[in-house]
C-alpha cells in the first residue's frame, strides 16, 4: 500500500478492519504506518480497542534482614488463570530493586496504575535519610522501567509530610500524567496550618510542573484512576483530581445499607470499564458500591462474612481487590500474615471459591492488572520520556 496514494481517512478505515495482532507487526513497516497505528483516533474507531484481559499481579516484597547498604527486591508476578476455574499458575516476570524501608516498616510500593502501566515508589540508597521521594513507572509486560524526576518533599517547609500520588490518562491528548501531592503540617504559635503543593509530570519533561491547585483535605497514598479522575478516600469524603482539567474536587461516598461507618474498613478500588468501587468491610457484611460516569453511586453487591465456613472469612481481614473477570466476580484476600489467601466471590451465584495455586501471599500487594492489545500498541509511545 503506497502511503501517498490514499487520504488519511481511507488508511484509518483500512487499519480499523485489520486485526490488532497484525497491526502490532505492521508498526515496523514505516514511520508513517507507526504514526497511524499508534494514533488515538484509530483506537476510538477500532472495534477491538475495548477488549481487555484481566489477571492478578502480585508485588511480593523481600523482608529478609540485609546488610547496611544492600537493596531489597520486589518480585512482580502474574497469576495466569486457567480458563473457567479459579486455579492459577504463578509466573514471575520482573525483579524490581526498590531499596527498602527501615527495619520494621513496610511501605506500600504501588501508588497507582493505568493503561497497563504501574506507578511504584523506591528507595535508591537504603539506610540513608533523604528529602527526595523517588518513583518509577513500570510496564510488567515489556519489563520496561522509567524513573521519574525526584521530588523534594521538604519544599513546603514542613518537617511532617504526607505524600499522595497517582497515574492517569488525559483522553483529550492521550497523554500519560503522573500527579504528586505533598501535604505538610506547619506548627505556628500552637496553631496547626496545613500546606500543600501539587505537581504534574508528563512524558518528555525532565522536571515536575507545579500547578496552583491543592486538595481541600489532606490526602495520602495511592490514587485510584477512573472516569478520567484520580480518587483518594479522606475520612467521609472522596477527593478527586481531574487529569484533563488539572483540578481538584470532592465527591460524597455512598451511605452503607448494612455496614457501619464506625465499625468498617473502607477502601477505593479500580473495577471493570474504568469504574471506581467503594468497599465497606464491616463486622457483619461487606458492601461494594460502584461510582458511575454520572457520579452516582450504585450498590454492586454485598455478602455476609460468615456465610462461607470453608473459607473462614472471620479469621482475619477481608480486602476487596477488584473484579476477577468480565462477569463481575470479585477478588478478595482473606486472613493475615502467612495464612492470607485469595478467594473469589460470585455476586450472581453467591458462591465463594478458593484461588488455588498461590499460598504464600504473606503481606504481598495484589492488584488486578488490566491491559488490552491496543494499549500495548500505544504504550511504548507513552514511554518516550
């Protein structure tokens, strides 16, 4: 096909009828073909662009005592699900040197995920106190890693700081954006005054860009991406950040039906189709609410914690991790420490099934990894830092 003999709309139409696996091979034909295949417009018109694959991914930290200056490792593994079952096979894909926190502390590694990319934190020099917060973006499928510019967490002039981060896509420009928020507490004349700075990083930039927006409440930890926004849970509010407009806002969480606010563990979680879930895990039952695109909460499912004596859900913490499959089954972790295990709850059947094939979770972080073939076509372009 001679590139200069057809107008762009004809070429896009031809590529929209081409299988995605063939498009992956055609990227190397020419630079012009590469630009057509990775252009956001083709993703909007190709019928296969919405087909996602989902499987659990485990971030298993090594907590073995190390000599001073030695780095710890995190083994990243996919759990390949045997079709039609809850049996899995563990496949290590990448060992990530993350440094390691001080003895006795276990910092969360994962700060967000989007479009098949995962945002993690790391420590460059173990045992050395640093004012800089270090993050990297990892693509588990290609085993690529890109370190982001370090952030000085002392720039707000506070000795006590909390950090929040997240990663999302600006759909208007198909640009990957990493958001980092530093929240500090200044002590002045016995009056506490909160101060914060918000910074955004885009591929191709060597520095962070500070914006004038700050959250209404102090936020920390991982931002959950959905509907073009990053979300953090704060007390009885949800702080969101619009990735396109680069503005903060507030959303009220749902009111539980049976669970109790005061006696429940609450968590935001990424679900199917870019939706955000809100999980109440109480003494009696668990409720999972879904935030729709119109910002309305809908009860997705709920279940009693003592309905499955085989899984012994009451012998430890229950954590909602995400959707197990396209049918909306829910992946849970149950138990503590060495007894922690994975199980799947089916809202349509009310059944609990044990995930067989991984019995050494410990305190590993587990996420549901979502990717589609079109994401793989455009991801390397996103990685041009």
